[in-house]
């Protein structure tokens, strides 16, 4: 009976050990995507301003 509890604890520990790096990677990539989107929005506004200034 105790072996089942130990096995469950080991599986849970393994899953936590996998989940933490995945969460960190998700956070890093989400922030990176937000940064890239912000850059793209700035460049789109700048391009729109150039086009509007040139009378197109």
C-alpha cells in the first residue's frame, strides 16, 4: 500500500519538475511576442504617417 503512495509522489514530483520549466518558457515567449507586436505596431503607425504625408 505504501508503494502506491510513493509512486504517486514520484509522478507528481516529476510532473512539477516538467511543468515549471514549461511555465517559464511560456512566460518568456509571451513577453517576447508582446514586445514584437509592440514593435510592429510602432512601425505600422510610422509607415501610415509616411504614406499620409506623401498624399497617397
